[in-house]
């Protein structure tokens, strides 16, 4: 069993998602399954505009992507 399977399932009504959670999932860190389970067990998720921008920039840097000029 993985740690995510051992964790009791608690459903949250709502949660604010931080950019570090998004990056953890994107780069496949060991804690990613725990965050995925928590996000799946949350009825409503919120991501702020600044968090979206930070996660977007971090994702491009982490994956080595280059944005194409518009």
C-alpha cells in the first residue's frame, strides 16, 4: 500500500491550492499522490491569480519550456 492509500479519506468543503502543491504534482515528487488524493476529496478548489502565475512560471522553468512570442 502507498501512503495515499493508508491515509483516511476526509472530504473538505473547500480549499485554497498553493503553487507548491501544483509543482509537487507536476514534477512527480514522492508526496504527489497524497496531494492528488486530498484534491480529489475536496468539493471546491480555489487557485488565486498570483498562485496561477507563480505556478505557470515555475512549471516553465522546471520543465525547460520556452514560451513562444505571441
